[in-house]
């Protein structure tokens, strides 16, 4: 997508001071409301509705709640005609084996709301689906009148413009939402962990993204196609092989013959991953057999298989087991490599901060053992290569030459980075950098003396912080009355659509206290989504 | 399709209105309007509102030419059973759930039928606040019973549990008992609200202790001026806190985070009487200073300027959460090992792990069946419905949950003719009437006659024109002919009129047919099959096509059973006929809407017309000839 590069620039180039966007506390609401029209001040009292939309899932609820009211999956049952109750009569489609093996891409298509490849997409169909899922969510779960209160959408930071436009015009023309705020899901995930800077690893459906966030700004994003979708396809192939009785390992091109729902159940229940790479020594529990419903007849039969085999698809897909690193294309790096590369492309200061605040979100983060494994693998990469992108034999030769010279290499290679990172390989004798006291320069020492009371941020070690997820983050941020950068007013959007958004990156940050309302803003921006 | 054959669907005309992309037509500022294709009404009010919808209509007329395809994935979203549609008397249009707006009249619990006041709905998280619960395993309703009852003795005393009559799950399975049989929701909430995130070994839900732990920061936070007061100095302090307090539940963590942020914001915000405080951007020396000093230091975190009294212009910078009471949660080492161990252990098994549908309504951390909590019943609403374009009210139910009556209900069937379909058994030989063809197994290439009856519910006679593509769209091409596409339907006059008109048989256009027995009638082109007071029946001749891969498919040897099975799964073998209905009638002018049907001057009559697609589901085609 060509928007990628400009997107990141606009994120970083946002000329705001290092200050949280100005808030409006509830107490200050009264003075503020007097300047607004009565209608909108009435709306201010209404809790905003928060939606998080992804390819497979939708979460919806009210601001200020910790968990969404409802979580909905997309699937073929959602696209049936009204009064077509087949799903209830025959059981959910995709539970049993398929009549005819399917191509892995067609196999998942019905279960996705949209694909990021829009060449074949029918935007009208997507609009229909969006309309229906929103209407049903309001009627069944939110139990509030649609369109009366503000809407906050938590979206992935990269949305194709046609999709974004379809989504917004469907919502604005179907209901009378006064405004729609867009929030980036990665930043919200960081906020929901109590963090200002983080490396958010989103193991999502279509792709895995690793986003470096520094002071609530997305600094760098890298993505990989190794995601839950490919995991599901791999598991589908594995189960298809199990059904047909073939034991061959290489199943990469085969069509899938088991039902999607069945496969998804298996993945959500039993997909796992060993926390340590290459742990081949037989641990007693992993060698146990477990019984899962048989892929041939899931309703009535069970089949036994070793528990360890259920970890194979995870390792193969997410960790690219059995594939050399140099054979991987740029967009299909394994998850540890993705995390490492993202950290590597961050500036050292941000890297030190972000690596101690790694947040895993998305469906894949539920797979037991996965997060630990990623961290362990990243640690190994750091130990092996340090923070240098240079690889190869020449490096090794140079390292040997340096060792021969031995001019107090320890001191020389000590980087001024706060985390005490080392150039690779000459630290065999050194202790673990995380346990070592970081060297302080005199400025740092002075600052610390001045601020004895304040805690020193954890830096430079790999550490995982748990987040409540993007939905909770959006709910949190909205309930604190923090204005989003992208707040799209109904009237403005209906005039010009997405084209009305200003490209002017020098937009002043919205300020709530100066009495300016959003309506007084003459222009609006798409910020990161532009 | 899951509805039994034969069935009929009506496509709401709003499907032809694409969602306007404002970027494309910058002029039109209004919300999309239902296409009113052949509207001739002089007194239409909508046209006043929308002087500039001409471009839209052009677009619509183009699309009107296209044949409606019941197989396109989009048609699933516009087809409705006729009885589910509404009709707006102002716009003179069919209204489907997509072209109405809804307003909630009342909230009630479908289990106990108690109405929930609107002020309490949100507080109860849209769920019943009483004793109504659904089983988390099988979703059937739970009942409150004593433990003795469950055990079989039963003296009506003692601790109470929720038990499922269907799958025999009780709250004892998750170690929950209630002291009294009332107000279960509150009791449950106290027990579970802030319990630690699902733990695998604890059966004892010692949540209340954790809850009070949590509550104290919440209540303290009003005076929580120095949240940084924890003894510290080293970056290690995070870990101390972690060990002594149990991990918070999701809601508790959220509350802690919210309080933390709220504190930070009030601490770091500049005084409100300085309106220029943060508005100056880079031109302000203060902001510049702040930036410069930020770059000068290698540590980015807040608190750098926290207690700095020398430079008053510098506002303090927000920091991040640093301990568990502020909502931070460091992932514990090897937390997943226990999960993996438990997953693989024989006493867990497939049924020990919660399924996707079981987890959908639970807290996001839930993984095992033991973590599932009883679900309070989701409330339902009674909703009034309005036309989206003219705000005319279409449906208004009575507020009481027990009442099934409506104050206003404009259903479409009072306006559009009710279509119904039945197969016609043609007399094959002379004597024995042939059995009606089995609609679930229509042989390909063999003509079937179907009777389509349209029943008028209006008090005006209606002229109907039907149209259908001669070959149905899709891979299975069936030929369809409507033998008499133009006909009239009588008014829905008083039933007694008909009876008083004399003992003569129902009015028929065909005098010959009246004398003959129905079984001997032969469908004839251009002739209406049968006609009654307010209904007319016409004959459709259908020649079902051949399924791809079947024997009858030209140029194929043998039967490709797989392909037939796939076709059956995708409903390709269902014979569905799109029929375009165009109806015209002379309605009375709007003012006398109430007494339609009474005699009035013909000058008041207004010609109206309505056009829509409907889909007739005839049956399933078999593969074999």
C-alpha cells in the first residue's frame, strides 16, 4: 500500500508538544458546555459507544467499561437471509468435514469481514455486512438508540481508504451519529497497559504487526503475514491430513477438507507452543495423548493424538521453523524476527524503553507459551547479534581481527545507550546486561539527584507488560474525555467524504480549554489514516 | 433455504440505493433517499425536502434495468419474508429494517418479564439484575435451588446454588454458593467482580479480600496527591508490589488504570485560568524550553520536572503506571507453563476447555470450563420504528413487556399483495389426479406448473404486472414463463358484500373455467387461473435446469457426486425465481387515509404505483433425471 510511508511520516511529524492531549474532566464540563449548542451538550452526557472492528471480530461497548458488552465473530451465519434459520437447525456451518476440499484462501473468505486486498472485494457487500452487524449489535447488546451518542472506532492503523470510506459513509448515512472518532488500536493497547511507550505486537488475523510506540506516537510499524489466518490454514491442513490418514509432513499446498469452525475450535482450545525453542527432550506432559473430536466425524467420534503435535503448526507458521532466515521474504519474517527488527529500527532511546514494554495483543496472544517463546527467541537474537543489522562472514572476520587487537574492547564497545547494549560477540564474559548496573553519565546522575522521589523507568531489558487490549484502551481514553486527533463531524463528512480531510500536517492540536469546539474547527484531519 | 418450500421473499427497494459516497458527489448533503422510481404523485412531500436528488434517481433507474439476482451475496441482505416488512404511508414505500430508525420504548428481561427502568439498564450492564441467569455451558436458564434439592433431600433451607436443568451444571462446579435465594446477581458480583484473573487451582473464591484491596485505592484516590509516594529509588520496586497483591481482575485493573490516568491528568494539566497554556505550540518559549530540556535528557519519563520549583513555567509531564495498584501488570514468568500443563493433563480434555461460543460472553481471560461464570440474562427491548427518510412513525408497541399489542403498526402486507405459491398437480391421465410434485426433489428438464396467488389487502382494486427473466440467473438455468403476467386483483371489500352478491361462485374472468372441475382445468397462456374477491391466481410454468456435474448436464458422462454435493451445499440446486412486481392502484387522497374504502368522489383519487422484486422459492432440483 503506498499510503504506508506517508502514514508513518504523518504520525511522527505531528507537531504536538510532549504533552498529553488536553483533557476535559467531568468537573470542568459545565463551563465548557455553555459555549456549545444545547443539543450537543446534551449529547456530551451520553456515554460514547466504542467499537473495535477487525477482520474477524467486532467488540462493542460503552466508554468507561473495562470489558466490551459484546464480542461478535464474523461468519457465514451472519450473511444469511432474514428468517433463514439453517444455522440453528443443522448446526453451525463448518463444524463437520467439507464435502469437497477447498482452497485455503476460499476456505477463510466467508469468515472475514473484509480483506485488505480490495481488487476483488465487493464494497457494497461489505457495507451491507457492516450495516447489519452494527444494527444487530445495537439492538441485541448495546440496547441503546443507535446514532444518538458519539461513536468511537478503534481501527488498525493501516486501513485502505476505500474501506475506511465505506465504513464511515455507511455509518453516517444509516444513523445520525454526531461524530465519529477514530483511534489507532496499537496506541490504545499501549494505553490500556498503563504505558506511554511500548512495542505492541498484534498477532491479528490477516497479519501480525509490531508497532513501536513512543510517547503515544506510532514511531515504526513492521508487519508480517505470519498471522492467525495462516495458522488456521496450517492447522486446517494438518487436520485434513489427519482425516485422510496421510502422515506426510509437507502439506503446504494441499486443500483443506475440514470445517472452518471445527478447526477454529481446535486452534482456540489446544494450539500451544513450547516456551523454549527446540525443546526436544521429552517432557512427560507434552508426550501425552489427548483426544480431540475426529476430523472425519467431529460430532460423534474422538481421535487421539500426541499433544506435542498440536504445537507443530504454531511453530511452523509463527516461528518459521524449518525455514532459514535468509529464505524469508520481507513480509513473512517470523514473529521473533519481526519483533527484533522493529526494535532495531527504533532509535536507541526509544528501543531501550520499548523493549522493556512489550505488549502482546490480538488473537494469537492467547496461545499458551507463545509470548514467552517470542521473548526468549528475541533474547537469543539480541545475544547473538546485538543491535546491529550487519550479518555475514565479513563481520565474523572483523570480529576476530578486533579480538586480536584487543584494545580494551570492553570499554570501547560500550555504547552510550542507556541500556548498555553491546556490539555483538565480545561480551562472553559479561553478565546479563539486565542485571548489570547501567553506567550513568553525569547529566543522568544530576537528574537523579534532583528527582529522588520519582521512579526510574525500567529500560533495556526484555519485559512483557500485559494490556487490557485495544478496546479497553479506547474506552479508557474516551472516558477521560481526551479528544482524538481524528474526530470526524457528521456534516463535514457528508459534504466531502474522506476527500474533505485536510492533508495539512501542521494542524494545531485540538484544544478543549480554549473554548473551541470541534464544530469550530474549520478542517479535520485523518492523521495517521490519511 | 431453510424455509420449507414453497416460500416467497420480497426484496426491499432500498437495496438499489447505494450508500452515497460523499466524496463522489459533493453536492448532495442529505442522507440517502429511497428511490422512488416511477413516482407520479403530485403531492409528494419528499420532493420538497430533496430538490437535488435527481442525479440519484438517474443512477437508480439504470440499476432498475438490471435483473435482480437472488444468488448474489448482497441479495441476502435485502430479501425479507413479506410479513417482516413495513410500509411508510408518507413515502409510499416498503420499509425494511435497513430503512427505518429505531427508538427504544422499554427494556425488559425476557426471562422474568420485569421491566427495567432506563436509568438502571446501563448499570446492570444490559443484563437482568434479579435472579435470571443462563447456564454458561449450554445457555439454558438456570434455576435457584438449595444444595439439598440437588442432592435429593430437600428441606428448603441452607445454601443456595444455581443449577441448570439441561446439562446439570451447578454453581457448585465452580465453588459458588449463595446465602440467600434472592438478589443472586449482587451476591455473585461481590464474589467474582474483582477476583483475581482466572486462576487454575483456586476453588475458594476469596475475591472479597482482593476487592477491598482494590477499593481502597479507589476511595483514596480523591486525596491521592502523591501516587509516587511508594518507597522507591530503584527500578526494582515494580516487582515488590507484584508479589504481595494478587493480580487484579480485568474490571479492577481497568478501574485502577482509569484512576491513575485521571490523577496524572489533573496533576499535569496547567491551571485552567491560563487559556494559552497549551495552545501556543512551538511559538511559545515555554513549550520550546520544555522540548529542549526533554531532548537534553536521555530519560524520557515524567517526574523529571515533577517537583522542580525553579522553573515554574514547566508543567509536569505525565508518567506511566509503575505498579500494580496503578494498573500495571507485568506478565509473570512461565505463567503459560501451568496452562500448557493443564491443557495436556488427562483430567482436562476437550470438554474441560471452554469453547469459542462459551467464551464469547465471558471475561476475556477465561480459558477453562471451570472459569465460566453464570450469565445474567441479557435484556431485550421494545422498540418503536420510524421511517428513516420522513420520520413518520411506523411501529409503536405498548410499553409493558407482557403486552404483545401495538399502538401503531404499519406492516407492508396491508399494502402489498401477499404472494403465496403452491404446486399445481396436472391431470396426467384421465381419472387419477396426479400427486403434487415433490418440491424437495424436482426432476430437471421436466416442466412444473406453479400457482402464484396474490392476495390484496387494500380497499382499492390493484392492477398487477409481473415480469421475470425467462432464464433464472445462476449456474442452474431454469426457464420460467408467467402465463398471464397482467391481471387485476379485486379490493379487500367487506366479506359480506361478496356473500350478499348472490350465491354465484367466485368471480372468474374465464366463464368456461367456472363450469369445469378444477382438476380438469388446463393452464393457458394469457388466462388467469383463478380469481376471488381480493385474490388472483396465475400459473407459472417452470422448466428446472440441470445441475452442473449431473447426469443431465450436457456433455458429461456419469455423475460427479462431489460437484453435486458442493452445489447442494451452496444452494445452487434451489430453484428461485426473481419476479418483478409492478402494482398500480387509485388511492384516495392522503387526507382521507382513515376512511379508505368508503365511497368518495372520483376526483379525490390519486394514481399510485409501487414496484419491487420478489423471489419465489419453488423447490430443490435433483441431479437425477
